[in-house]
C-alpha cells in the first residue's frame, strides 16, 4: 500500500545526498558519527518516520536519586 | 562502574533482527530484553516471538506502532508465556493472536521498572549492569542516514519515536558512548548497532528507560 515509484524514490535519494552533505559538514570530532547511503536513502524523511518510527512516548517517573544519610547518631 | 561493559560479551544477547516495513520496534526492544534477562538468569539464549507480542498485546497497535511500556504492562498483567520465534515466526504484519496450551513451555516476566534517568546516566549504567539490557525510546529521525561512529550531534531529545535496546557502554575513549541494538537488520549502522554519546541525554536516550525482571 506504500506509494512507491521510481521517480519518488529518485527524488528521495537526491534529497538524502544533500542531507548527508549537511550532516557530515559539522566539525569532525573524535569518532563522531558519519552519515551516508544506506537502505533508507530512497525514502523521504516523512516516509521513514511513518514506517519505522512508530514507538509511542509515555511519561516515565524520575529515577529516585541515591539518598545519602548521615549515620553519626547511630551507636 | 567498569570502563567498558557489553552484555554481548557474556553471550546473552541474540542476533540483530530486522523489523522490515513493520513499525514494531516497541515489540523488538521488549522481546530482546526478555531474551537477554532470561539468559542472564541461566536459561539458554533463544529468539523469542516478536510476532506474538505484535499480535497479542491488545493495548498496542501491532505494526502500526506501540509503546514498550504498554507491552511490558501487558506482559506483566497477563503473565503471557512468550514462545520461541520458530514456534511463532515474524511475518512483518499484524495477525490474529495465537494461543498455546498451558503445557506449552514459554517465558513470562515477573515485573519491570520504568524510569526517567535524565541527568543520571551513571545510575542508568548501574541499572544496565544490575538488571540487564535496557529498553529505551529515542528520537531516531537522524538515524535514517547513520553509518557509524558516535552520535553526538543532530539528535534532539524532543520527541521519542523509536524503541531500541541498550546492551552496554564504552568509556575507554575520549567520547563515552552507549552501545545500542537496533532492529533494522545487521547491515544498518555498526553491524545493526548504534553508538550514542553518554552523559548528554543524546536523542533523549535517558528519558524513557525500562528494565525487565524474570
């Protein structure tokens, strides 16, 4: 049911190349990530999001920080 | 904390899987955690059925999406016995929930925890060591183009949208990072894994963290 066509995939691929140039243009720190062509390069970001990014967010309670208690009054 | 730790080194993490065009990352992450925690407790490491979770977790939407927290809540409430992947194989689309007789051997969970560890990533690392691989939800928009290296830019914590499994961390280099198992096949990223900078809540990795108990 996905609206796939060669023209659309080619356009998405060209957009991917531009995106890779931008993503890789930042100063290359030690071991920083690099971006390029992979199996998702023929998808527009909105298509990628619609297919693969389908986890629904939930509210999580904060992890209780470790409480350090004084024991000076304990015999 | 050790400088480097990865549950893969203990042989308790199954191979990277491929969710194909199914939006079932939430199920892959949860099942991956259950597989590992069972193996950590001495059971043989085996692929459990993601399809069973996709088909049967009624409080989620199968390949149209879901939440790891809802899946864990469902597993915990129903004591659903997860069967192996070979008994209930992955089909990459929603199906009718198959039920098995009570004599069928399966794995159920005894509980789970779910917390926001933002600003507490060292505590999160301790939880990883204590409980096993952690299910997290990240903003993975920029992961579309990821090939390798440590993700430390272009990854906001705005809107979590993808569930993955943290199997370890590495603090030996100048940029400490989480070792994150994805479900987009082993040809994506670093053999199916991503490396995400630790200590900066990169991609919102510490905002929604769950551990499984078996």
